[in-house]
C-alpha cells in the first residue's frame, strides 16, 4: 500500500491567512501548497493554453472563468507527483461548480478535510489594507469580500453536509492558527 499525504482544501475570506497557513501546512507535511494564482502562472510559463488564457484575465484584474480554472487544476493533478505526497489547495474551489469539478478530478483520491479559516470581516479588511498591495483598495476589498459571500461561503455548507468541514479560528498569531490547523488535520487524517 502506498503511503500518501493529506488532501486538504483551505477556505476563508481574502486576508484570512490561507496563503501563509497553506505554506506552513505544506512544509509540515512535505506536500504541495497549490494556490490557484501560482498554478496559473506556472501553466502560463510552460505555455499551457489554459494557463496563458487564465493569465490574461489575472493581468486585467478579472476573475478567471470556471472552465479555465478547472482546466489548469486538472492539468496539474494529472501528474501523480502533485497529488501523491498530499496537497493543500488555496483558492480552489471557489464556487459550487468548481467543487463538483474537483470531486470529478479527484474521483479515486478524495479530499480528507476542508478547513474554513474563520476571521472577522473587520480583521481581514485591516490585514488587506496593511499588506500595501496596489490592488488592495477599499473598493476592491469590498468587491472581493462580497464575491466571497455569494460564491465561496456556500461551500462551507456544501462540505459540512459531506462531513469534511472543520472550522478553525484564524484570528491569532500565525503559530496559534497553525496549531489549530494541525489539530484539525490530525483529527481528520489520523496522524500528526
């Protein structure tokens, strides 16, 4: 029997710490941290058509359509080396359609746990403002949070109904949040 690492999805508002905590989990479990932005850039860099098209949307500051997102993720997961050591997905799925497509892509290697990093809205707004990124204007922050509420927040119930969801308090120091995440993974995956 081949040993495999955990298969994790991180959900949470922008600014909730998904990128930071995803990288920490990946390092801890020696697995891949797969953020959609990096997957798009990697695919574009090697000339994959879907990745090049996705990059055009990103460069314009627009959301990448579901079909392109799914194509890039599916291409990445076609490589067993990407999934065998385990992975933490950050930024995908973003919609119910993407969640259903992820089920299809991972048909014989399903998710172990979906972690919702819960952080109050006022805290994530302050975090995004503090990052100082050019695209973190008050208007763009409001738009992204509104989009999260309508498109991504429903995934919390979607995964809760499948007994895959664990909610973790994402408010605290990076180390405190990491400890909570590790406990959630250990509870669901059966190890630490």
